[in-house]
C-alpha cells in the first residue's frame, strides 16, 4: 500500500515539474494565480488556484491546481471542509484588441475532507470529485482576467456507509492574474 501511495505522489510531482519546465521555455506570461467562488447543489466554496499555461496562441491548454474551503449544505450533510483538485482546460482564443476571449472546456478531479456532526475532518469517508463543463474567460491587456464556468459532476465517498455519492450542477466565478 505504501508503494502505491509513493508511486502516485511521485507521478503527480513529476507531471507538475515537467509542466513547469515546459512553461519556462518562453518569456510569455505562463503562470496565473486566481481567486474563485463556487456554488453547486452540494456546497458553496471559495478558494485559490495556481495555473500553468501549457499551450498558448489560438489553441489554449492550461492546468490548474485548486485549493478550496467549503460549507456543505443539504439534509444529509451539513458542515464544512476543504478540497484539493487538478483541472485541465482546453479551448480557443480570440483576440479583440485590448481584450481576448477564451472559450474552453474543462475536466477536473479532486479530493475533499469534510466534517459533519459525528464525523471528524480526517476520518473516513472522504470524497473523490469528478466534474467537467465549459467556461469563458475575458483576458484584459494588463494580464488580468475574469471568468465564468458552468458544469456538473459527481462525488463518490471513499467508503460506503451512511453518506452516499451524488451529482451536482455548478457555477464558478473568478479572476486570474497572469505573470
């Protein structure tokens, strides 16, 4: 079991390191830091994201690492927690002078720890979250952008029991600064 975890962590770090090395091949603005607000059927959250631009130009590919704090809502779950996730974004860019518009699709996978009545934060179960959707980003000439995403997905508990998985629709609003 320890070898599987070590392999998984090593693979993620190697993937991230390769993206950073690739992103440094050019003097273009390849990294971003952003703030997000998200609301869905399952939770409301706020968080930060760190992004790496993999491909730029008319075709845009980016990878984002997200950390969110959230409040759960619903009859089955009420409480709070945090999540860590990775999002891949693929889209097209249209330049309109001092503003560029990027329309994109995304796929995201994440892990969440949460606390409810009778369940401590780091006790089983945790959630594995899968989501996808589309978005639009308005990139201003000073490397600042606003974005709107709409999508959906589902969450799967890591241990079966009282807490069941489910699906959701989500809306995400945010801003990014490229550097």
